[in-house]
C-alpha cells in the first residue's frame, strides 16, 4: 500500500494505542489482558486493536482460542527510520541557522559602530 | 480537520507530536524570528549542509504560501511547498510543509509548530512536528537527500586532507 507510513503514523497518534504497543513489547497478551489497565469498554479496545492490526503493527494468533496479540516491529522501524532522517535534516538546518545568526549579529554590530562613528564625525564639523 | 485540531488542542503534550526538537540560539528572539520569516535570510540556512535554495518564496501571513527548492551539493533539486497557518511574531509560527515528487505530488505533509522563547538574550526554539501524511516514497526521498549532504561532508574532508598534505 502506498500510504502505509501514514497509516502507521495515524495508528501511533493515539495514547491508548501507544500504551497497548508498549504492553505488547514485553510479550504477547490477550484482549482481556490488554484491556485491563484502561477504563474502556471491550468494543472500544477491539476498535483500537483493529486500527493497530490494519497498520500492520500487531498480529493476532489464529491457533489459540484466546487469539493472543503480538507486536509486529517492521512498520515501527520504518517510522523510526523516517523520523530519524527528518530529525537529521533539521539538525543540519539548525547548525546552519546557528552560524548564520552569528553572522547577522556581527554584521549588525558593525553597522551600529559605523553609525556611531558617522555621528561623531558629523559633530566635529 | 486534524491539522486544526492538533493546533488548538488545549492539553498539548509532547507525546502528541511525532517529533519534538529544541535548540538554544545565541541571538535575540526578534532576530531569530526574522531569520525564519524573511526569505533572504531563510535561503541562507534552510536545508542540510552544502544545500542552496535557488527558489525561496514566502507569503508570511495566515494562509500564505511557501515555495522552496532545495539544491543538494550533487545537483539534485528537492522542491517543497507549504502554507502558513499561524503567525504570531515573534513567538510562534505554524506551517504545513509538503515534499514533492517529480510529478509535483506530495510525498509527505508535516505540520510544524515553531515556538521562540526569550531566555536572557538567547532564544530557545522548539520545533514540534506532526506527520499528517507519508507515502512509501517518503523514506527514499529523505535518504536521497542525506546522501547528498554526506557527500558534501566527504568533499570537505577531502579538501581538509589535501590542505593538510600541502602544509606538511
């Protein structure tokens, strides 16, 4: 799918879903187990799980009756990689902005000094 | 509109953002804000090391357009467009940025909120990024760009090496 990253970002945008993923990072769990920390109805939890499943972030077992949920790391790695690249883009830009601001400041104080000198010479006349 | 929601959210926590970056600049806030909102300044620093910005246009008002063409050291041009959503000089800037492919389609849209805070003559800048859309081409795009600037660092390294050889 062309928009898979968008879907991953969308799935990650919700705090409940992030908490579910964090829980699954320590091992597979049943829907009941996943629901227990939240003051939420089972259908609401199921809805969140469906979003995560569609984004490929979790997989659900078919074999066992309790259908445990498992974390799927690949889309997370894609997102982390993308974010990392984007962060580097900005870090590079910030470095340049830093240098440029110093240049602007130096230019500014030089022109101010010139102004003062100008005023002084004028007074002499 | 999710872009609108992200902006007006009253309990804005860093966890609502995909990426938050802060940096303190040793310059007064007015100057830093100016460096972000006047194109002759923006063109001097926007983009990674070694990049130039042959096209840099900004209509600095809410709803105003942004158009920047970044040129990598290897000659590849990376166009992007955007629109300002909020301008509160010299404190805050909100804009939506899109990177375009060679057909002019957006590969990713990122909502950026820049906050400028005065800190005893220095400026603490916070950049909050929210990814609104990202296609499968998005990672490739950034990777390509990174190759561009890594090369420019390599070139700098080469130059320094050859200079140090000459002075030996």
